[in-house]
C-alpha cells in the first residue's frame, strides 16, 4: 500500500526517511536512485524533505510581496513566476501533490496576472481547496507586522489648530480614511507627494462639503466664496476683506496656507528671474552727490554770476542726509572717505552760488582751525609736484583728478584725453572741471545729455552699459545659473561681438571691459582676435595706464583671466601678460600693505585666480567658490554612495581600481545641468567599466578568460546555462550587458532608435584593442608606431565614453553620430589625445 505513494523521482512523499524505510524492506530501484542522488548532491547527509525548491521560491516571493519590498526584486520574482507557471502547465508533481505548494502557486499566479484555471492546478488526488487535509503541512509564512505597523502622519492636520476647534468639529474627521484610501493602492515611495495631495484634497473636500451642508450660514458661505474670488485671479492670495465668522476664517486660512506655500516658492523664483532679466534690459546707475556738485559749479556761458545747470543746485538742496552730509544714505563704515568727499564738494557748490546757508550749518562743524602757514606749504608742494616729469600713467591720473587741481592744471594736456562723446574719462566731475576752465562744446554737450537722461543729477561714470552688461553676464555664469537666461546672454554676447568688430571706443579704452569682453566672447564660441590686448601685454604698459597707476585690482584680475584664453600659437604676448599679471597679483596678495586695502571678497578672488587657472578649474567647484563670495553661509557637500558598483558586483573584483567616485565627479564637476543627468550617469558607469576592464586585461585575465569575454560580447544574446570561464568573466560580462542595455534603451527617449547594438559594437572594438595590447605585452613584442597609433586611439577608452555621451548630449544618433565617429578628424583627435595622455603619464613617472 505504501508504494502507491511513490513519486516519479523514486521517493515517498519527498521524504528521505520514509523512502529509506521502504528501501530497507522492498529493495526498490526507484528508492535507491532517489537516495543515491541525494547523497551525490548533499554528500554525507540528507535534508528532511527534497525537492523543495518550488515551495521555497514561492515562499520567498510571498514574503517579499507581503512586506511590500517586491519592487526591488522584480526580475527575480518574474523568473520564479514564469517557471512556476510552466510547471503548472506541465502538471509537475512537486506542485500538485503538496497542498501548500499548490495553493500558494495558484494564489501568486492569479494575483500576478497569470490566467490559470483551477483544473490545471489541482490534482484529483489532492482536492485541497474543497476538502482541506488536516494532516497537510501547515506553514505560517505570514510576517508579523506588529513591530512595523504604519499609520498616516497627522501632522498636517494637527499642526493647524483652526481645524481642531469646537466650531469645525461638526465636520467629519476623515483624515485617516482619506490617507489609507490612497495608501493602500498608491504605495510606492516615489509617489509620496501624490498620496499627500490626494489625502489633503479629499480631506478638504469633506470638511468644506460638510460646512456647506450642515455648519455654515448663508452669509458665511457667501463670505468664503467671495474671499477666494478676490484672492485668486492674480495667482497670489491677498488676505483682504472681513471674515463674517471665525469659522469661515479657519477654513479659508487652512486652504490658503497650503496654496500660499507653493505659490510663494514659485513666485519668489520667478520674481528673482524677472528682476535679473530687467537688469539686462535697463542699466540703472545710482547718481553721485560728488559729481553732481561739480556739475553744479559750472558757470553759465551767458553770465559768470549764474550756474549753467541750476537744476543740480536744487538737487543738492533736496538730497542732504539727516546727519547733514551728502552721499549714499546707507553706507558702510569703510565709505567714510567717500562721504567726506561728497559733502565737501556739495558745500563748495552751495558756497559758490551763495545759497543753502542753513544746509551748510546743519551739524557739519566745518570750522577747521587752519592757518595760512598750514595751507601755503601744501599749495607750494602741489605746484612743484605738477611741474615734475611723470610717467604716462601718472599724467593720465593727474588729468583724471583735474577737478582737484584747478587753475594750475595743464588743461591743454588734459584735453588730449577727451573722448568721442565729449567727456574726459567718461567722468562727469572731470568733464565739468574742464568745462569750467575751457568752455568746450563737447564737454557741454556731454553734461547736458547726462542731465536729460538722469534728471537733476549725474552718475559717477557714464556710459558704463557695456561693462555692466558683461559684469552681469560674468556673475550669472560664475554662479552657474546662466541656463535660465540664455536669450539675454546671447543678446549681450552678440552686441559685444558687434562692438568688438567695429572697434567701439567704450569697449577698448578701459582694460577691464576689454579683457572681460575678450574672455567671455572666446569662451562662448566667438572667434575674436587678441590684438586689442597687446596694449596691456607688457607689465609697464598696463602700469602706465590710468587703471594700472591706480592699481585697479579688478582690471588686473580681468587681464589675468583673459591671458589664459590662448587659442592660436602666435599669441605669445598673452603668455607674457599672464606671467606679468600673475607676478603682480602674487606680490599684491602677499603684501600686508596692499592686502589691507582689499576687501575680503576681492582678496578671495585673487587667491582663487592664482590657485585655479582657467584650464585647471572645474566649473561646478568654481560655482561653489563664487557662491561663497556672494553669500556668508557655509556650504557643505554631503557624500552619497554609488550603489551601482555593488549591484553589478564590481566591488568583488579586488584587483581593479575602484574609481566610481572619481568617475562620477569628473563629469559632475563639468557637466552639471539637470537635463544632462543621463549623460552624467552614462559617463560615470562607462568610466568605471573601462577602468575595471582595463585592469582585467592588463593585470588579471588569462588569454582564455579574455577570449571568453570577447566571445560572449560578440555573441551578445546568451542563453541560460551559458558557460563562463570564470566568475570574474561572468561579473564583467553581466555588468557590461546590463549597462549597455540600460543605456541603449535610454537613447530611445533622447534620439528615437535604440542604440544598444551600436554601443555593444564600440565596446567590442575596445576589448579587441585591449587584447592586442595585452598580447604585445605578454609576448614582449614591440609594435610599430603606426600599429600602436591605429590600436591606441581605440584602447584609450574614449570610444564608449564619448559616443554614449554625445547621444545624451543632444547629437543626432542615427546619422550624424555615426558620421562623426567614423571621420578621419575624430580618429586623429582620439589618437592625439592618446599620445598626449601617454606623455603626461610618462612625465608623472607612471608610464603604461
């Protein structure tokens, strides 16, 4: 009777003990074969039951799904379910004879979308669903959830006191219900925001509906509707009007607080963008009390007793500060000298025309105890200084400060610096001083045009549009936010390029403007000659200019930065300029005398310029440093783990260099816009794989392993059970296969066609070139230069990295990319990079 229960594998109930007892009494060949196969598999002992694979796999699937973590093992779960479905179709004994296995397989297959009828699963011998067997194996595989119970967060309700007051408790409190109504269906972590929006919206509709149905009077309902009508048209919640009851305020404030939070974030961002964009459209320069005072002192050409620009006198009378001074209303302590200059010039202007006596007596205390014996030596010394023979830079400086020299100035020398717009150095004060002594028509026209533009006062320098536009552009790019202002930046660069080609005066007379324009045009793709910078190439040439004599740090920094943008081989003067500016900046930075004069930000800019040259600076890190200059906050970068290496088991290849952090940051520091996320991941993963692959070919792999890896990649579609020569080959091929497939599928989103086959071909070429170099090394053979160059540009690993990067960077994959990768120019450039890299490695003492 017992042998009636013998199964196809020779066992009785898959039990080694029962089968052994039967074999002891009957000498059955099937029992003997079953037990012998167990010992071959488990060696010296046997398990309590075997086989149990299907049940264990199904139990694991059930456990993962019941704990809600099945989304992390979708591939493995699908494989188990497919295999189980195939066994059910074939009527495998292991499923249909065990009630637990049969039931769990039926349950999991059905709930996971497999169309499996009851008859296919159940065997007449086991009637397990209609007649439960008390002796069947019962396994409580349901996890205990008592220690990990979940409840919805109520903070968003309880944190709002108005919704818990007595008046609103007439409404149904259904926050738990509305949360679980969505949480039981939409439970993935990435959909957290969707769950909360669902719950909050559903809760609000319930409360508002109950308020309308049961709680609110007609006046309250009308008041609530009116509040929303008045506050929402402009996209901003305006809290105006009178709430008819506290209850109406509670409902309105609860909804409006949520909406205000979202709107404020969006509006703040948009307002900031609009404010910056307006800066491109209209340059707003603040007016200067000092320069306005000197313009006010210009005599009228018709009468020596009347001012030429009386409106400036009125402006001075109307714009005295509360403390009696003139100048900036909110000035830092280090601008005291500026305030003194503005105040003294304003007092001179008022005294010149005999007006504003009460203004001059307002808390100024200008009665200084000066005697003629104190003043005369100072005037005599000034006279002697002016008669001395000075350098060109000194003469230009004396012309620039002409208003302070007066009648003894050589005005004929000063007028040599007059510009096409009629001004002297674009300075209203200097121009006004010249007009006072010479009555020059150009100076008069310049000052009148300024007053027509700015009203009753003038700025300290004008025009300044070109420099300000370039400075805004430079600031935006240095902070890494330029992608929000592409149209404005393009407009500024196009206008700057036009002015550069026309040799406009404003672009070239100022070294800071000239250098900044040159640098920004070149780095943004404009082919501009460097000839205009030759006037500042030599150290003496710069310091013989006005900005050089004044030791203008901004101008010197701009010249230093511009000198690093060398494109053509014959631009030797840029190299000289770089050396001279670098030398002086170092001298200035190390000198305590000069460093005391620098603000903290300017000193940091000098330090950064010396420590991080343009070609050795990572743009993303430069952005971070610039943010520190613009903000007082400390910025910290958190570390993140790069789990892809672990998932691909690449960490088990101990012979290979683990360079995942370097690989990721090498691209993240330069290719950081959000839209290039796929490009960054492609670069990082491919760089890691090329590093590991290169180490495997150079250090670890035998010829058989290398050939096996190339054969697998060339075959590509391998079947289950394919033989790998070693575990290392399996890890490498699996990582390559999955990564290439992943990147290939993403190209469909970017370019349309799937690039998997192309990427796999590029990788195969790389492995073949690495294998060739390995053979040269192991056979101690030396290739010819031509052989090395043909093989080297492939083995340098740029192929997989750049070809994939170009896809995600926006190049058209189907035609243009293939054309680019197959051009002689691309091949030559790759070979050139390979040679340069080898030379660099040799110079570092690390020849390959």
